[in-house]
C-alpha cells in the first residue's frame, strides 16, 4: 500500500498529504504511518461514538414524545362524575355507591336544603374526598377574591365557582396565580370557555340544560369547547353541568368532556334498567325452584 492509498479514506485535510514528499527512510515512514494510523483510528472511533450518541439522543427524544402522548391519552380517558347537589343525604347515598368523584353546589341548590351554606359545605367536604365547588355571590372581582380566599381555607378540595363576567375573569386570574382552584360557572358559549381557560380557570361549567331549554343545542357548545381545549392543550377541565337526563351524560362522555355533574335523580336513572329488574326477578323465581339440600 502506498502512502496515497493509505490516506485515501482519511479526512480531507490529510488526503492530499503524501509521505513521499517528506523524504523519509522506510523506518521513519513506518513510524510516521503508525503514528498517524493511531490518531486516525482514534478519530474514527470518536466519530463512531458521536454518531451513536446522536442516534441514542434521537431515540430518547422520540420515546419521550411517545410517553407524553400516552400520558395525555391516559389522563383524557378518566371520565369523572360529580353530584350536583348540596343535599348531604343524597351525597352520602351516592358516595356509598362508590362512583362519585366530586360535588358541585350553587346558591339555588343550597337554598333547597333549607340549611346554611357553611353548614352544608363543612359536611360535604367530610363525605367526598374530591373536588367540591362552592360559589361566590359578590359581583366585583375584589369581593369575589375575598370570598374565595375564605372558602378555600375551609378545605383543600374546595374550588371556587365564579360567574363568567369581566369581573369574574379578573378574579379567576388573581386566584389562579394564588393557586386557588376555580370553576368558571354559568358558561353558555365556547368564547366564554376560551377566555376562562386563558385566565387560568381549573374547571369550566357549560350549562347545557339551560341552553336546550331555550332551543339551542347545549351539547354542541360542549363539543366545541372540548375541541378547542384539545387543539391548544388548555388545562381547564370541562364539567358538563345543568344535566337533565342520562342521555346528556352519555353525550358528555362520548365527546370527551372530563366531568358530568349530575343531579341525584339522574344518577338513579343511570343505574336503573327495566331489564335488569326483570332479570333479577326471573333469577330469584328460578332459584326458589332449585331443590335445596
Ligand atoms: O351545576 C349547575 C346546575 O346546578 C344548574 O342546573 O338544572 O339549574 O340548570 P339547572
């Protein structure tokens, strides 16, 4: 192999370098070649290692992205059911079925119980270990924030229901910076939902039944919100509220909403099926005819 061949596969800077020009004797040439061969080999090994490191980094990036997407999918798959009531007996009963993840209240629901707001809330937080919504009644942001801070002190699970108005947005922004969870309530449009998500609301509650009542398709607003939040990875969770019947719950789950908050009578309708009752009766009747030992 002549020196030209020896260097032919080496880096450009050395390719045009000929050992002959150095006028070395054969021993010097051999030692020279060996010295360079060693350094080239080292250089090659380094290149190979660098290539490997790049390849592994690319693989790690790819796996990280895949893992994050999987995490998001898994998170998205969690569908929660809240009970929409301030009646502690209903809450106790539903909770004993083991399917309730949280509770939402509002001034009307508290009024129906005939008890004080504080009394209701203190009892509810001791029954359900999950998000509990308690609503403010102030109309200005300062008043809302003051009420919210007091309510948040009652229990770590309390989130503050704030109506969607310009003052409400201001309050949500302040509270979210303080780490106080909020539920933007009385939501009737996707535009409102965009604004509360930008303000940092923890939850948004589109009232679908009340939209249906006036001839608008409430569930379409939920679909729009879910799509928009997904497009931009907004963290605000969608609570489908003002639910009137079990079909609303199915639609909420189908379109990817995070939560359905249901009145107790709707929860009862969800569990009940005439064929289940008929089936139980038939099994028991037949069981009675089975000879006993
Ligand atoms: O969570 C809000 C809900 O209580 C409102 O329901 O039946 O008064 O429209 P509704």
